């Protein structure tokens, strides 16, 4: 089997992982985690959502998190090589990112998102796909003028939790459209765990045939049904080199209940049990890749230590097996 010799892994715990938490994660903990991830070797970090905090109070501290990271002495000498991403689904959030960039503390990159399923897209964005594409065409140049890179995400590639099956070729066309209107890279997302390994391999093979730039394409899996790492293996076989994940595999849609208060979030959960959903575990993915001889550029022992601390931050056992069982020894230990 042929796999890439080197991959890039972006950790998105601080945003995508914590957005599903029903208790507010302290600002200091978010900043600590982002700092530790950077110290462990991650160079692509999602740190907040700049949307309306009334609907997503988990990110009411967005400005403080960004300002704290920009002023952090622990990582000051690394920040010129780090990309901080903020989610900006709609116009006001993009405008907020642009202003924050002008004020000297904004993100390096923003994320816009479409779904191949109209109902899923409307639930996430509040407007139709046609309206969203027009909005993106207007705002991407404005973001670039402010010095922001733009990610265009394509979701519901392998299925929609609202409508059911979707057509994968539609996502390829959406990816081409993102690049055509100026996106710097494209995330290809399975946001509810609908992807199976055979279709993952087929999709990413089609994608690289259509757009042979793996460094510009990002793999994003949820592992609702336990297929996450099998899907990573399938993506590696297809030649993909850029991945996202969260510590402990946490994450999901924005919570509709935070610290004792019902909030909008994205409405009712898609899942039967919101406590057992999420993304691929960063810890397990990097340990697996290391065993396969794939260079992640990360301090894997430190990643496992961070994973243990993230369990303390959220106050429960998460879904990483590697922080319990450790890495596989690289040499004879001498124990009998």
C-alpha cells in the first residue's frame, strides 16, 4: 500500500471540539490548550467562532482568546509560522474578522461553509445556497484585502443527517467553485459520520483527479459510528496529506444548551446521544500515523500529555485510547 511519507495535521479542538460542550470552557483553558498545541508542533489551529455569541455563548470570549494568543510570550517566537483560524459563517462574522485583523489581533484565516444538501446548508447558515455563494463572492476579496486567508468548506459529501443520501460528484463541483472564487484551501467534511471507507477512497481519488493539489485539500471526519480512523486510512491510500482532528475526539454541532441555559446553537441535535459523537481523536490518529512511518512533525508524547489534560478540562473520559494505553515501544525495554 502506498501512503504519503509526511502529512499536515491541524487541531481544531478549541473551536470545533469545544463548540459541542454544554458547559462553558474557561477562556484561560482555551488559551492554554492553543498554546500547548503550538508548542507540540501544530501549525494550524482553529481557535474560535466569530458568529453571534448569543446563539453560541461558548465563543463569547473570541476577542480575548485571539488577543491572548497574539500577546502570549510562550509562543511568541513561533507565531510567524502558525495559522489561527476563526469560523465566520455569515457577513457580520467576516466583517468582525476583518476589523480584528486591522486592529492587530485578528485571525490569519477564516472559514466559510456550504453543504451539498440545501436543508443542511440553510440550517447552518440561515440562507439558501445561491444566496451564500453570492455572499462568498463578495466577501472573499474583502478578506484577502485585509490580509486574511479564506477556507471554503464543503459538507454533507457522503450524506446529510436531514435529507439522507447525497451525490459525491456535487461536492467536487463545489470544491472547484470555491477555488474559482478565491478560496485558499478547501475542507472536505463529513460532519455527522456518514462516510464509509470505500466511499471515502472513491471521493478523494475523484477529487485528486479533478484538482491534483492535495496540500490545498483538507480531510475532516466525524466518527459517530466508529469509522473515523478507517476513513483516515482510506484517505491516506487515496493520497490525501492534510487532516483535521480534535483532542479526545470531541466535537459536533454548536451546543443548544450551555452552562445551564438553553441557547439557539444550531437547533436540535442530529444525534441520538450527543455525548458519544465527535471527530477523530488527534491522539489516536497521530499515534497510528507514527506507527505507519508517516511523519506528522509533532511531539507525540506531548500530544498524549495534552490529551490527558483536556479530559480534566471538560471533566470526563473522552474517546482517545492512546492516552490510556500509550505508544507502542520503539525498542526492547529490557522487561521480562
